[in-house]
């Protein structure tokens, strides 16, 4: 049995048409790997009848149809270089074919492959395109931790105290001894004279008092006087 020949068919001749491939497998299986009892190796001489059994669709037809189909498959193998005809069949004598499975299939291409005695296939390496490797620019990829992101806006300056605060400061309330707590009139902080900014407070906060001048000296005198003389709080109804 040609187990090694069958492995060569599966490894190198699988590109054949379906019928030709089946016939090649059957020939390799019937031939011998090594010569024995004056029977040469890799030689098929069993005729076309065993080859008809490997066909699928042609077995249902007549014998002539199957024989012609096998003949076309054998011609495909001869054209590809898988087999060689040793002798032509004639009346009372079968044709003999030698399996040349070590040949390079003619439809494969320009690459020349060889097979050693163990059945190992050796093919030359493909041609080098000659293109040099791309140069390294040395620039790290964007987005790495070592490279800060671009288009980073600078932080805006802190707004000044004058522009950030649009409300004038208000002096805290000062409680009076008589139980009446009135807010002090706010003054403009940048006015050196200390004049009042509330024009509606031209009169005193207490009834019965004469109008007071708009001076800081009068305010200090009024506050000292209020601490000495307590005023009664509002009466309850």
C-alpha cells in the first residue's frame, strides 16, 4: 500500500480537479512505496476498473460513460505532471502508469519545490522586496504621560477685590444701653471725610432731637451721649 504516496498527493496535488484528484489518490493507494518482489515502486498497473469506483456521479451511468470520465481524469494527471505513461493499454493488456508525485505541478507557478526521499517539501524563500525598515522619528506618541496635551488654556487671573465685590461694606450693629439697637449708617470706605452716604438720614434716629450736621465729629459725640442717657424702648400696645 502506498501510504507515503497518498500523503504526497494530499500535500502537493490537492489543487487538481475533483475527478483527477480522486483518481490520483486511488492510484497512489494501489501502488507500492518501495519495490517488492520484482514489482517497481510508485507504479500503477491495475487498469481503469478500480478507478471507476472512486467516481460518484458516473457510477450510475453506463460503463462507457464511466470509462470516458476516467480517461479524462488521467489526461488531466498527465498534463499536470503527476503521472507518466509507461505503456499504452491494448486488447488483453492494461496500461501502466508511473506516479511522479515529486514533480512540481505545472499549474502552481514559477516557484520550484523539491521533495526528498522522506517526503519533506523544500521551497526557496520568497524574494526580498528590498524596502528598508521605516525610520524611527524618535517622537513619542501623542497622549503619553510624558507629553502634556496641546491647546491648554492658561488659568485666568483672580478678579480684583474692587471688581469682585460690588456691594459696599456695612458696619456691624452697635447695641444701645436702653434696649434700642439701631444700625450705624454706612460710610463710603474711600471717602477721607467720612461723610454719610445715606441722604435720607438727615434727621436724628430719635424723636425730638434737632437736626444734626453731617460730620464725623457729631457722630462720635452722639454715640457717646447715647451711652450715658438711656432712651426708653418702644411701648407695648
